[in-house]
C-alpha cells in the first residue's frame, strides 16, 4: 500500500462559525473552503498547514454521523485521513489483511476526492479514512 502523507485530520465541532475563530484568529490559519456534503449530513471547513489539512465537521442533522458522534463523545478529533496512491488496490489489500471496511468501494467526498473509511474496531480505535485525489 502506498500512503503518501496525512491528507487531513477531521475534527467534529458544534459550530464551524464558532470554531473557525480559534483556527483563524488564534492559530492564524486561513479557511479556504466551506462545503456541505449532503449525503454525510455535514458541513465542512478546510484549513491548510503544509500539505496537511484540518477539516472541521459540523452536523447538519442530529441523526447524521457527526451529530451522533458529538452527542456521544462531545467535540474533538473524529478521524484521520491518509492520502494514498491507488485507493482501490489499497482497499483490496486491507480487506485481505482482515481489516473491516466501512466502504467496500471508494465514494466521492469533500473536495472531489475519492474516499473510503476503515472501521475503528480494526484500527485500534481510530476512525481512518483513505483519500485519493484523482484530479491531480
Ligand atoms: Zn475526512
């Protein structure tokens, strides 16, 4: 498998408008994109540090995955995303290694990336996302 870098860290927040003040005014990062991903019931905001991004996730529906996460665990780190070359092959190889996949095949995520999630039960408690930018 060819992981190249940490693509982003996903952080669940109650309010992007509130949280972005910290990232922008205190940490001095710039929000370069706000995007709603309707099928995930989230609004996302992206900040860049080097080649890694911070992805803030605000739920648009209490029944969505981020709504439920915050209800159970509160705000905080939600997932880590690795950039990979060849996401289909990576998923096949993970499955062969007995890793539980949430997404059997890649789907379209924020920023037009192909993404797939691995189950935290197979990854020592860390919800893990693989991403591939096929437009680059
Ligand atoms: Zn993500």
